């Protein structure tokens, strides 16, 4: 799962300029969101990225 979270954070970091604290917070949120999800790495990465983008708009 760590590889998926790294992939999400790398892609999200290209879209949004984050401070180290914001990145840490986003990593924690996406980790919790994906904790009970199943699927392959690609599907999980897409779900995680969608989640972070939706959180950004709130």
C-alpha cells in the first residue's frame, strides 16, 4: 500500500504546491481513506487522487 500512497502523493504534488506540513497531512488522509479499499495499484492510486482533489475543493 505504501507504493500506492507514494504514487498518489507524487501525482498530487505535481498538481498542488504543498508545504511539508500539508504534504504530511494529505499523506495521512489518503492513507486512512485507502486503508479499507481493495483493487490493483492503479485503481487505488486513481481513487486516492480523486479523494485528495475532492478534499481540495471543499
